[in-house]
C-alpha cells in the first residue's frame, strides 16, 4: 500500500506529476488510512466526548451500536395527558401533553458535557410518536428496540390507533391509490402513514426575546381578544374567530411555561450534582455555570455565546423531538450566533472566551447532534443508511443588504467541523462571489478532508426563489426582497426562509418523493408493473402497440407523472388539514411571530409558500427516453415491441441490442442530442407538470432533485430500463448527476450539461469528485476555487464533493474497526462509511471507481 | 486539408500549460523515443486496444475479421478466449464494432474541424476563471502542420489562449514561422543536448530542434521547456550540466522549465496495442523522486524563475479582459 508521499505521483499523458502534500507530515501516512489521521479535536474534553459518543446510526434499518432502544417516557406521559384532557380544546390538549412530558420525564446529564439536554430518559434511547404513526411504533414493538415494559407500550399504541394521523386521513382516499403509494416504487408512502416531518424552527425569537417575553405577548393577545368579545356592538361574523385564537394563545402560554420549567429542572440537577457529588473543583464550577445558564435561558434573552448555544439546543429538542418529531437541523447558524459570538469573543462583555473557545462549543454541539436518536420508521432508517437522521445547517451567503454574510462565527463552525470529524450535522454553504477568501478557505479545508460537506448552494438562485414564492403568499405577507436573503436549506436540498416568521413548519408543505424511473417503466406497459409488484401501478396510458411516435411515449409518461404527483401532493395537503386540527405545535407557534400575531397554529399559518417534492431517479428515466428516441424513432433500428421483449427478458438473449441502448447518448457529456431531450424532459414534465399544482399555501410545487438513499431502494424495485440498465440495478445516485460511470468527458462537461436545465426547478443535487492527492497538495485550493467560480457563472444550483480514495474504502470494508473516521457523501447527507450496509457501500465504491479508477492510469477521469 | 486522427480530447487538463485547459491529442509522431509513454499517438494510422481480461470468448470478432487475425482458443484454466495475431490486420475495425464487452476499442477518431472546435471551446468559462486555454498536443502536432496552423488560427479567433506541445523537430523553419501569430505558448520537449545520443536513440538530429527553439525565442515567443528525465539516457551529472548551461543562456527569455520524471505507466498500452516487443524500457526502474533535485537547483541558480516537477503551472487570475469577453461570448 502506498503512503501519501508515493501516491502523490500520478501519470498524466506521459508525464509524472508530483503532488506533494501541503502538510509535509502527511507524507508518511498510508493512503488507505488517511482519514483516520485527520481529526484534531480542539481540546482533551471534546476528544473524550467523541470517544464515548453514543452514535445511533442505522444500517439496513438496524441500529449498529448495542443497547440502542426506544424509550417509553414520552409516549407514556403524552398518553396520560391525552386521556386526562378529554373534552378540552385540541390545541390545549397538545400543550398539556407537551407539559406533562417535560414535567415528568427523566433528565439526562452526562460527564464532560457542557451543552445539556436530551429527549429521552436514557442517552441510549430515543422517543416514539404513536400519535403520528402507529405503524412505525408497531414495528418497534416487534423488534429488539421495543420500549419496555412492552405490554404498556403495546397498550399505548393500541390507544392511539383511532386517533392517529393515518386513521384520520385514509378515509378520503381510494384504497387502490393508497395501495400503489405503499409500494414505494413510483411514489413515496403518504406522510400521514410514516410520520416523517421537517421544520425550520424560528430560533431567532427564543434567543432574542426569551420565552417570558413570548408568554407576556400571548397573555396580552388573550386579554385583547377577550376585550374585543365584550365590545359593543357584537359582530358574530368576526367575534367568534377569537375563540380559536384564545385557545391557541393559551396553548402557547402552557407550552412556554413548561419549557422554562424543564430548562430550570436541568439547572437544579446541575447544581445538585455540583454541590453534592462532583469532586473535581473545575467541573464543579462548570456545573454551577450550567445551572446559571439553564436557569436564565430560554426564559430570558441570551447574553453570550454559551447562552445562545444552550438555548438553541433546548429549542431544537422541543421542535424536532419532543413536541413533535421532525427531521433536520435547519438554521442559519453563523448569522444566528454572530451577536453572541461578538459579545463573548470580541467584546468579551459576557461569558468571555477566545475564538478557540467558540470552536470547542461548536465541537460539543456537533457531538450532541451525533448522539441524537430519532424514532423514525424502519423505512426511513433504511433510506438514510449510515446516518442518524438528516441534520443539515446552513452558513455563508449574503445578508439582507446583499453583503457578504460570512463572519468569524462561520469560520468557527467550519473549523470545528474539520477538527472533530463527525458525519452529522452536515453543512450547506451558500456560495456568493462576495464571500471572503478566509471563509472559503475553511470551506475548502472541510471539502478536501473528505467530509462530503459543506455542500454548496448558489446564493442568488436561492434568494430569487424566495422572492418568486413570496408572490403567491395568501396573506400578502411573503418574504420581502431583504428577507429573501434569509434562507437556509430545510433539509438536504430545498431552500426556505429562516427567521422570526415565515419559515416552513411541516413536511406537508415541502418534502416527499416521486420516482420517474419506475414511472417510465410502466409508461411502456399501460401503467402495469410487471417487474416488481405485479399490479396496475398507474392509469392505463396505452399498450405499446398504441404508441406510434416518440411524442406518444412522452405523453404516456406525462400522464403517469401527472397521476402520481397529484396523488402525492393531495395526500400532503390532507395531512395538513388534520395536522392543524389534531397535531398542533403550541411551542413552535409561540416562537413564530406570525402565529403569535394571528393566534394561529404553526401547521395552519402559511405566509411564505415553499412547496417542493423530490423526483428521485430522474436520470434513468431521462436517459431511457433519449435511447428510445434515437434507436426506435430516429434511426428505426429497433421497434418498441422488440424493446419491450428485451426488457421483459432482462436483456437476456438481447445482448447486442443492450449494447446499443447502453451506448446511446447519456446525460452529463455535454452532448447536444441527449441534453436537448433531457432539458425539455426536466423543464416541461418533471418541473413543468409539477408546478401546475397549487398546494395548501397557494404556491406552485417545484421539483427538488436529489437521491437520499432511495436510489438504492427504488433501483431494486425498478425493472430493466431502456438506458441499458438491468432490472434491480441501482438507479442514478443524485438529482441531476449523471448515472454512475456514464459521464465520460470529465467534470467540465458535466457542469455544461447540468447548466442547460434552468427553468422550473427548486433544487437539484450534483455529485462531483475531487482527487485526493491533488486536493491535498498546495495547488488544491486554487484549482477548487477556480472550479467554483465557473460553477457559479454557469448558474448551477448545487454541487457537493467526495474526496475519498477507493483504496481507503476497500480497506475499510476489510477492517471496519480501524476506519471509524472515514466519512463519505451518500447523497444529501454524509455518513460514516463503516455504518453503511455492504450493498450501499458497494454502490458508492462503484460510483467512485468510475471516476477514480483503481489504476493511476485513469487519473484523467478524476473529477473535481 | 487533411485532418489527423484524434486520440483524445482531454477536458480539465492541469499540466499542459497554465490554468484549466483542454488538450487535444493528435495521432502521429516522427520520433520513436524508446521510453515513450503514449505509444498510441506514434502511428498516424488507426489502431485498436485489445484487453483479454474483458474478452468473454463469444467469437463475434473472429466471424467478422476479413484477414483471419483472431481465433478462439481454450486457455489454461479452461476458459475460451480470443487469440490475436495482428500481422495481417487491415485496420478495418470491424472487430471493434462487433465486440459487446469493450474488449476492443479504437485508438484514433475521425473528427471534423467543427466538431473539434465545438468540443474544445465548450469550457471557455473555465479558461477565463483559471487563466487557462487550449493545448494542441500529440504525438507531435507539427507532424500535421497545415491542420495545426488552421486549428490554432480558429481558436485564436475566439480569443482563447493557445499552447502547443512539440519536440520542435521540423527541419524546415517555414513550418514554425506562421504559428507565431496564433500560438501563445510553445511547450518544447527537449530530450537531450548530446547530438550523438539524440540522433541514435530518438532517431532525429538535435540541431534543427535547437535552431527552432532559438528561433522561437528570438521571435519573442513564449517558450516552456519540458525535460523528460529518463534513467540511463539523460540522467547523468553531465546531462544535467548540459541542460543547465544551455538553458541558462536563455534564462530570462524562457517562461519556465518543467521536469518530468520517467515512469512505467506506458507499459500496459504497448501490450494492449500488441506492440510489447517495441517497448525497450521493460523492466527499467523509475528514479527515486529526489534524483532530479540537482537539476532543479541548477536551473533555478541559472536564473530560471519557474521550474516545476511535473508541469503543474497552476491557476492564474483572469488573464485579461479580452479573454473574459471571448469566454462570455462562447457560452452564450
């Protein structure tokens, strides 16, 4: 095995190239264990915290670490409150449920930690959500991760079945349609069945105002509403609106008070431990400082960086894991924390520290997220292999004035990510040509260390989208042109507003998936799925014999797509109808300025529309259409009937024909023939048909092309396709990225192809590769930087990088125990390589090998 | 105008001149350096690679060959594969077309000038942002002087930076003279300064090469020198001294010197082309990387500012406004 010093010599067209590592100490490191040498925790404490981190990664749906199980406390106390509150207004019942959980649940305080708080009774556990999805809980009950006592858990789940979102929504749909969705081959299952959710909490109000101020505000609104109801002359057409508002405000007060007392329970606990049990005087002082912080915040406004970090974490736990489950870690962290960084690090007015103190805090935050477990359904554990959940924060970009938004907090966040090396949380960097070099250098440092993040989004494209959606605001209060700069990625790819109001609160607004590869397959078979479920999977759009022209094939696909996307979005909006009636979020509502102003629940109020849905496996469908057009309709080398026979035989006995279809032009090669068809396909159908739909918020729904881990799942459910793919093979692995190994002309040609799709898309994931030796050499930054400028000029929405050698991944497969710090980009998130199931690992190695051949001779194929 | 075959158009090239570049490799070279790493660019005619490891023994190539070059045999472990004898090969490439598993692939594509231009100009935006451009390489592009001149002229029309990689072999100066107008950078491979060794080993006299280099310098052209350091051929202290003393005379006029260590990666290509017998460096070991240190130091002491090992000149800022404008035009 080579070390880095000898791996630096590469062949390039008859020359040898020496890429000396920029850091000379790396010269002695074997290339297949590079990533085990890159972590540099900033303190002994964060090193210890990482070593004992309780990861909750899942692989093929199973948790990897021993002793990880579901806890019972949240479901127990929620149910207890639900039974006790029967007859009360639903919003208030939800607040009482939250309060009961927060008041009674066991607190967790771990050694060495400075940021405190957990969402279950034991740091090896995670809570469950029977009110969201009884099916998901049922699966836990039948697994090794069942909450204990199991009888009690089973009784609780049985209690919730009639109350669950799924039971409430299903009656409004044809069971045949739902049966098709539950296949998860052409459409994702409806969100009312999975309970999967996403949200952008308005952290800003908690940090700036504090919850006591929110309570005062709600109480003032209640008093005003009650006064309004007694004002002469009574108007029954308006006056009755006050009832629901008063209920919502009251619920907000209950929720905020419960959160304050929960935080103060942490303060008491820390003080008790400090005064009675802790023997180390240094830790004793620290525990007393924790007690001070948790007593003041989130009740009061934050004054320093430690306050802000703790308040942010408590808010995260409530919004994402206790009040309701939601995936994600959406926040503009550098902007959010900057005032507190300034107070503590620059002005040293409160909680004084130096820059490295801020870095250590961020490292501790990353480790808290790394041990955060989510009680997701099995399907959602399977489709995020190697991860814990999706945690994605956003930094960089421009501020409301359009100036560079990077600051020293941005650098601290990136430096901490590089030093501590955890897969979570992932980072999105909003790239603008105004960004300062110093911060870009940190972005590059993370990229070249192979973290897979920051993934890069185009600053102006995101801002323009916020402005566009604002036009559809139902209450005329969408994002202003200044606020349009305040956007973050909600999850992997889609931008949405952050701030004190107008943020996305539920996945029924944006999220969910549709699978064009399968839709293309059934478009060639009258909507019937012969290869997987053996059932009618979509409308009857015509037998092959009736498809006489390419346009006929095109229109058949269009109809299948219309059917599927219509069903997907209508199930989301029906979910939302019931979410606002039975799954109110009083705490989230309390911290949103809009909900506070109008006395509305966060599920109900939509000021800034943000509709999106993810087409996954678009490129298999697109390449298939190109091959059909070329070989069947242009060249007439084969008939559709012959193609159908070959597909149904999985190409067996049709090898020659398969080579022709495989060699037909493919996306990502700057090929005019293929790119013209695929651009039209994307803009006219994938985006064009989707945006004809208007969702609950009054705006269009737009495609956010990505992959998650679904390209593996859906590939296995999709039969042979006319792009030359065999049945069951993985589908394309990312949004608008070329199919693995079919981009033959290098990275610049990929960018040229991708830049041709400009209309009707909200986000589109692009995977690119960088060579390890080049990126680690002193030339790495300048090469990357000039690449980024061009990417920006081509007006491409997104790009993310893998900088990992095939050698190292193979070594990690052989000896996983030695490669715990090897992180790879799967799709919209990063994962520890050894935590990914072998099938998934192999798809990633295959992807890599295409671009980064085992032989150095293939250096020319390296992508950047 | 006769258009040469293209072996490859390599986008995102980093070592053929400054910035991000696209390099065109033309097929054909009059020299026969015995260590050549790119044997597929020597012969001006089409050839094909054969990779036995990909062969599934289906026999389709046997059936289509008009000259009977291929036959099915059973190898030691009982697998049926194709045995190939290229002696009578007519280069019709029917076998390549027949192969379903890419065990045979063609070396040398026919492309029109328009196709070449479209491909090489696609990345103009990258050239602008990196100070890069297009490099015409080979083989030796001066083996096709009329075409190379025309291509350089057409690229220059678009205000894109043009480099040429050549050994400067032509004995007739009229070949090089017209290029001066269109070529921004000449990258000249200087294989030895010992006339006897040059002629005997490379098969070409040294003098016309030196004449051409000096003519380029006198004419004000930008010149980088490439020195391939080959074990046992030009890596003795005397060879290094010769290089240093010769190049020091032009130290201030040269753009720089790139030192390229010999390596063995070309070996596999000879085998795949069925020309393993031509490869005279089989078994020759690579020099340790520090072998060239005295040469680097000497060249720097002689006053040459830009000396690299490997040829990565790096990214420069925007070259100038005209390049920027041209690049913007290209993408719109």
